[in-house]
C-alpha cells in the first residue's frame, strides 16, 4: 500500500532537502514553490519520502562539518518518524 505523508518543514529543512536529499519531482516542485516561506507543507507518498531519507543519509556520510551533520541527522530522523518509517 502506498501511503501519503505530509510534513511541515522549515525554510532550513527545505534547503537541506533540496541540496542534499535530491528530491523527486513532486516533492521538489512543492519545495521550489515554497521558496521564501518560513514554514511549508509538503505531501507525497511514503515511498518518495523514503528515497529522500536515503539520499540525505548518503549525503550525510560525505560531510565533515559537525553542524551540517547534526542538521542532516535531525532531519533524517524527523522525516523517518513523521512518515512512520520507524
């Protein structure tokens, strides 16, 4: 079953997903349409959120900046929890 999930993201989370999560079309479009907003609502099927999490994790393994690592880990965990991946 392909379940849809909606997340409310901050501007910073939006930027992290666009830069490090390599989102697929539907999520990317929603993120781009929300440019400049402080809080945005993004919805897509759980499968596509799982792909974003995988991509964020791959990007996380390539980083050395402690603050960026912390932000990526927090975002990965939040998406996983809110989309019921855990």
